[in-house]
C-alpha cells in the first residue's frame, strides 16, 4: 500500500464534479487497480489522521469516499465510525433540523470552520464489493458523510460556512474555541 499526495485547496480537482465509478471495473477479478487505489486511500487517511477522505483529495476525480473514526485526537467529541468505503454515494434525504460543527479538512490544512449542516441524512452508495447499501446517519457520522460527499461535488467546507469570522487556524481553534467550550455548559462538537 502507499500514502498518496493530498490535493490542497487551489488544486483544480477539488472543484470538479467527480466521475462515477464503473461497478464492473470496481468488482473485476484479479489484479484490480481500483481496489489498490482504495487501499491507498485508506492508508493516506490513516497517515494524515483524518476521519474521512474522498478520491478528489488524493488527486483522482472518482466518486469514492472512505470514513473511519476510533478515538482520533483531532476530534475528541466524535462517535465511533467503523472503516467503510462508499462508491458512487449520494445523499437522498436530509433533516430539516440542523446543527453547527467545527469542521477541518485534509485539503484545507490547519484550518477549522463552523459549518451548519442537516443533523441527519440518508445516503445510498455501493460497497467496494459492489453491493448497494443505504445508510441512515445522524450527528457526527451525518456530518462526515456530507463533508466527504461535498468533495465529490466540487465543494469544500469553506463553501458551506455562513460566517467566515468563524474560521480559525487549528492552534487558535484549540486555544480559543475548544478550551472555553470544555468549561461551558453545552460542549461544542467538532469534526
């Protein structure tokens, strides 16, 4: 496996709508380049300390996302997410109720921003084995899925921010937003 180079904000691939994956290519037997690429995406996400990664973030315009969360120190408020690969994912429903989350991104290095998103969503996708799945998500998982699928549609979390005064470098975020929130009655959630 390999760690792939990250596409940072400004790289044109991040602003393109990603191409759908041909499920016949995805599930072809033998030495499958696409399956190797998915393994490399997982390795890259782990190496970068992310909870999700989309193929455009590693410079490939394909509709593939990977998510996983197990006690990542960057997101202390997060809930467990098992390792999952989703191919050709689409959001088919979102709740009217919204919630604000502090989002970060491997492609927007060292920044966090407060983003309002639906607090629940339904996603339809395929597994890496080509099996159709429907995921009903809420809270942290809903935000992660929406964030990663945004990448497949040429969007980054900055595009979703209502107020750019709520944008912070990681160090300042930890100093001025996380520490005071720990003392507040209602802790702020981060992703």
